[in-house]
C-alpha cells in the first residue's frame, strides 16, 4: 500500500491581506408599534490600518481567550 502524500506547506500569513471582523448587534423597540428590531452591523478593517492602541487591545483580547473557547472555536 502506498503512503499518504505529504501535505503541502501552509502559506505564510500576509498582514496586508488580513482583516479584523467585528459585529455589532442591537435590539431596538420601535416607538409606534412596540415591535422589536434586531440588527447586525459587520465592520471589516484591514489589519494594517489598526493604530497602536487598537492593535494592543486586539492582542490583549486574543491573549484573554480561555482554552475551552479555543478548542470550541
């Protein structure tokens, strides 16, 4: 039996092609009908456009992810 073909090397990440994706979800009650509206707004920002403060907060958020969440995701 022949052995499995070796896996190709993973491509190196290129920061200029990476984006940070953030979702903002809101619930609003309409004044006249009292209906509730659920909205989702997605923001995509090139990684290279993050300022030092934003990049620092992103690093802190990534480091703060618990092991169980890493396995789940």
